[in-house]
């Protein structure tokens, strides 16, 4: 992705959050200078990777496959004394081209994916086999806000504002903003998030993207601290 595209995507995400009356913690609004001034007291934030994250998952087509994410809280899977034993994120998805987080499952993380407002959240589901292959035949058992559901392989669940789905390890999922529904704010509440060890993508994807520096960064991303 180009740096200009990342700067613009975060500017836009901040407006979308504001429209939903969601205010980020202080460091969500920091400039690069603010990060430099606060360097000594932000080691924990940088270690557990809180803050902005923009990615196209290596697709080179950010508006279709990509997201702006902001991690609010997290821990360290290798050090229980660091951070919290849980994680929380906002994920902003553009409905214009049904922007999506591509099909993946988690080895260890259980996550609630929540529609926080602005659009309609669509979640497609499959089981994985014991070897991590997508299972195209078996029904998927899920819980949505305490209600058990059985979904056929590849079935899509539509989630409206205020509602959520719980995804346990091994369930393949992709989610996107339904076209025409508006810019969507997704919430994620989960066990500790480790993007370096826990994600298994169906198709080869890069969790963090290559950046072409065509203008100065306005924000630091979590993988740039
Ligand atoms: Fe996930």
C-alpha cells in the first residue's frame, strides 16, 4: 500500500468512529511528534501492539480486501505479566466494495465479532479439518449473543448493530460490510491477540502490508513502533 492511502484510510476511519460516537484512547490521536515525546512511557503500548493497523493482506486491492484496525487493549501470549489476558479492537470496513477480512481461522484465539454500528456485518463460516483444510461439507455450530445456531458450510450470517458472533479456534471465517449498508465499525473482544503466530489464512496472505513511502506518515502503525 502507498503511505498516502494509509494516511487517508486512518483519517476516514477517525471520522467513521466519530459518527458512531466512539472516542479512542489518547494515543489514537497522537502525531508522530507526540509518539517521539512520549517514547519512554509507551513501551507497553508498543510491545503489545496497541494502536492503528492498516492492511490490504497483501492483496494490492485495499478497498476489496483490507481493513483499518485499532487495538485498544491486549496482552502477550508469551508473558502473562504484560498487558491484559484479553484484547479489544475496532475494525473499520468500507461497504462500497464489500471490504473484507479474508477467510482465516485462529489456532488459539476465541473472538466475539460485534457490529458496533454504521452498517451491516456479514460473516461467512466453515469448519476446518484436523489438518487445517477448509471443510466444505460439515455444518458449523456457533453462538450468537448466547443463542446457538447451526449454519451450513459456507453459510453467511447477517449481523445488525448491537449483535455479535462468537468464533472459537478452528472455525474458518471471513467477514465484510454489506454493500449499501454504510461504513461499518466492527468490534472485536477476544483472548490475547498475536498476529504473528495465531492466524491461519486460507489463501496466502500477508497480515501486515508492504508500504510504498510516497508521502510522510501521519500516524505510526502497530508494526512500525
Ligand atoms: Fe478472526
